[in-house]
C-alpha cells in the first residue's frame, strides 16, 4: 500500500511525549514507523536520552533537537544514548519517525551515543555508487534495485511510503527491520 505522507488519511491520536509541554498527533504506519505531527509551540527541555536509536525524516516545518535545526527534507539519526537537552517545533512540524529498539526515555546528563548523530539533506546530498548508508538499518539510493526481502521505502521528494521489494526510480530512503 502506497501512503502519501503529506496527505495521509491515517488514524492519528494524541500522545504526550515524556517531558514535553504539548501532545503531538501520531499515526502508526507499520511496525516501529510513525507519522508524527508536532503542534506549533511544542517543546521539551528535559535532559534525557532514548535506549534505542531514532531515525526521522522531517516532512514539513522545522524541528530543533539539542541545538540542531532540521528542516523539511532533512533526515536525522540519533543513536541510542544520544543526550537530548532540548527540543522544539516553534511553528509546528510533520515527521516520519522510527526507533530501532526500546524507545524508553531515561533521565541522563551523560552523552554516550552508540555512534555518530547525523543530519542529511536527502534531496541534495551526493549519493555514491551503491548508495549512501544513513543508519545501521537504512540507506539512500537512486538506482532501482530488486531486494531479496521487503523493506520500507520513502520516496524523495514526493514523500510517499510503502513496503516493497522493488525500489522505484529516483531518490529513495530504504529501511530494513532492526
């Protein structure tokens, strides 16, 4: 099933993220993948981290995480253990997000990530032959390939999502199950 992430008719529900001032609206896509709408003025100031790595694609608006601003079209990867000392979506935002394990939010002042945090502009980054690895479970490709098992795919910049074994033409973020 092909889902237009910018115009999805999904069952959104309110969810108050731990430590945040306003609830977000979230809708499940499949497995650990969610579409999350941050309302204008959303903020979270706690010093904490997740026990799992978080991957996200900002589809609309701006989202600031620990002093780094992600804009529409940016891919973010925050490995497990990455300290979050602030978060905000002043004008609101829409994001695709997924965790690669236990998404428990734990109090911490330590910054001991499992690897480097990344911010990648999906529409303009140069993709080397064979693709650009973005996380341990995802890569950005621009060549159609037939996969041996189904994967989640997000097309860039039309922002559609599907699970398939055939990568379509153009830039595509491919995500395999963790």
